[in-house]
C-alpha cells in the first residue's frame, strides 16, 4: 500500500505463502482490494481499513485464476480460470466464476 502523503510503502503478506498473485483490482465502492492467487486456488479480499484478508477458495484445483473484475452495480466479483496448462488442471476448458456480494 502506498501512502501518498508520506511517500512510503507498506507491505502485507498474503494468507498463503505460495499464492503467486496475478492480478489485483480495487473496488471503488468499498475500497477493498481483490487479488487473484493462482497457485493457491484462491481469491483474496483485502480491507485496507482493518488491514485484514478474507480468503475465498475457488471450486477447482489448479485453477490458475487470472484477471479479477467487479460489477459496481451489483457488488459481484468475477474471475476467470485459465485452461492452461490443462495437463496439470485436469481439464481443457476455461471457467468463469462469480462471487455474489449484494450492495447494501
């Protein structure tokens, strides 16, 4: 996290050491940061106010989660699972995953 006023960075360790983050996106409505964890089959939500992570395990092993998108009208969070390398994933197709988080 970069503090503009101080010109300093603060690092936060992901909950899983082998997560290998691929993409991150800030939810403009809540300020939460969503991070994909391809090596851990997870999607992480970081709350910069509490400085805590919430881990969402993805429904597929060897998932290779790629980009993360947020639907600001509904609060839903989307990620795509790559089909490559399919010999490790056990399938030769990609998947799209939606986490449903209704806006208050």
